[in-house]
């Protein structure tokens, strides 16, 4: 088991002796992975990304993170780095990649395809935030980051928009690559799985139904991972009756379901949810003095098993709701929070937790003071764990938080590529700039995010 070459040889001999055994035709996935030849730390890496076309802005961000990590990154220091302003972005592709975008959901409330679409609209950036704003992140270098391997491995770039993926994979093999990193977009990942090239693959996206006999590993900025994180975090903080507030679209439904499934998996009970519509509808409600009461409807289990009727609504007048988790953009959050405050006094209001979707930058100290006490999760790069690196990313991408997150993904993809053998063994654990990474079933990378809080106009780790 510890010698992949001998294991592979033994499997081939067994298949020759028993060619009609069903196991000889479809080997167990774990055995397939363990029998793969070890990936050399000096071999060529093929990086497959969209470098032209509509998604090139995302492919370029990942490519720059990958190549910057290879060449060496700035180390954590006491210096501060800037926040970033809001931006519009290619909503559907961003949603597929697990990236938060200010208008990704509000613009598609009625027709959101979330992880399934690859179409979107153009992107714009605002001016940079003043250097003084970097003080908000000072002292956050306590979030642990593991050192990044640097070596002279040859990286060959391939544009997935240049030719069909089957021809591209043949070209990769002909040019002698030992490992494929990519592709990025979901249809190309599915096609790569179907083609079974025989080369080790670290796909930069996930698919819904992973075939049992695939040896592809998967790494993405999954919004499901972040939502699972949130359920775990609230359980660790001894909460028992959460209310989740999500957009009224397919993405919101999926996140509510993910939260409820993780909550119940860890021993929790019923999760209640509320949904919200567009920014205009939120503004209309607040202008009419309509607040958000601490009530909700149950999120049904995935098997759609019926719930007791008495769980249909739980008002906070008896203290039932003890936490609120909100998945919203910063614009939406600035309306949702006062609507909660309108319906319940601050003294009785349960703690509020929000996703990284609210951390889009450019809000400044007034926003942070307004959100005082609220906890949120985000990737270590966006929390000041390495301020010089955050400064570099902010400058490189004109403070576009969406692209900065993809840049972090590219950095960690380099680290995963250099630890691919540990990936296939299921033993890898790595504290990267996109999160704390570990391997789960089907060689899928799970990201755990640090939790921060707004405190007196600054951003600090929870518990500091």
C-alpha cells in the first residue's frame, strides 16, 4: 500500500489472472487512487484555464496566483493592507466558482442558476480605499498560514477556450505533463472526468455527482463549504435555535438546505429560514416601517420527511431564536440589519453572523461601526492574515474582492499541486490563503474559514 508502483503492478497481475471478475473491470476508487504512480516534484504541470473569452478575467486571476506562488510571495509583517470597494461581476460564473459578488443574486432573483450557469455580465472596479483603512486589519496575522513550496517545476499554460477539451488533453499528454491543474468551468470538468486521460487531475471546480471510478481530485471556492462552516461555528458557540436569512432564489434555497443538513448532521434540530427579494423590495419594506421578526418556516430535510406542525413558526418572544445567520451582500446587509433592529430591541436581539458575501470592501469605518459585534467568515487573505500579500493582491486587481479570492485559490492550487500525493492518500491538511484545507471523500478539498468580528471600527478574529 505504501509503494504505488508495486501496488499498480500487483493489480495488473490480478486483473490478468481474473479478467472476468467484475472487480477487474471496475476497480474501487480508493484502490485506483492508491495505485496511481506518484507525481514527481520535478515534473511538468499543465495549467488548464480560460485565458480568452468571457471567463478570461477569472482564469487570469487564478493563473497569477499560481505563478506568484511558484515564484515566491511576501511574508506576513506588521504592515497593514487596504480594503477594497464593491464591484459588479460576471454573476453566474462567479456563483459557480463560489465567489461572492455584490449583485450576483439581487440581479438574478427570479432566475438564478447558481452553480449551473456559465453566462454573465461585465465587471467594473471603483477607486482604491485610502491606506488609512488598512488599520482595520492590524493585528490579524494570528491566523495560521503554512509555508508555500517554491521550486523550478515547469508550468505550461493551456487556454481551454482555444480548442475542445479532448484535443487539449491529448496535447497535454504529448507534451509530457505529469499533472493537470484545471479545468475551471464545470462542463469542462465533467468532460475531463468522462475522458479518463490517465493523468492525475486537480480540477478547479466540483461536480454534483462524482463518478465512483474517477481518479480526479476537486478544489473550488465552494459556497456550500462556507455554509457548513457557519453551522459548525454556531454549534461551537452553543447555539440551538438558528434562523437563516437567504436570498429568494435557487442559490439561497441551496444554502439554506446545506446549513440545515449540516446542523442536523451535528445533532441540531429544526432550522428556520426567511428569504428576501431585491434591494428595491428591501428599501420599500424599510420605508414602510416593516421590520424582520424573529420567525421563520422550517427547512425540510433533504429526504423531504414531514416535520411536526408545531415547528412551523417560532417567535422570539419566548427566546426560541438564539442566533441569526445571514447570507447577503453588504448593500443588502445594511438594510436587513436595521429591519431586524426595528422588530426587536437591541438587548433582546440574538447574535448575528454573516457570510463572506457581506465582506465586499469599500464600506469604511462607518459600516464597520454599524455592524459592531457581527461575526463573519472569510478566506485568510481577506482577513489580514498576511497583510503584505493582501496589499499585493489589492494592487494587482484594483481592489476587486472577487478576483482577489480567485487569486488566493490559484495560490493554494499551487500548494495542492506540490502535495498531490498526499491528496490521493487522503492525508493532506494545509493552512492556505483560501482557507484551512483537508481532503474529504472522493478526493474533494474541504475549506474551513476563520471567523472574524466587527469590533469598534476594526476587524478582529473572534475571541480576541
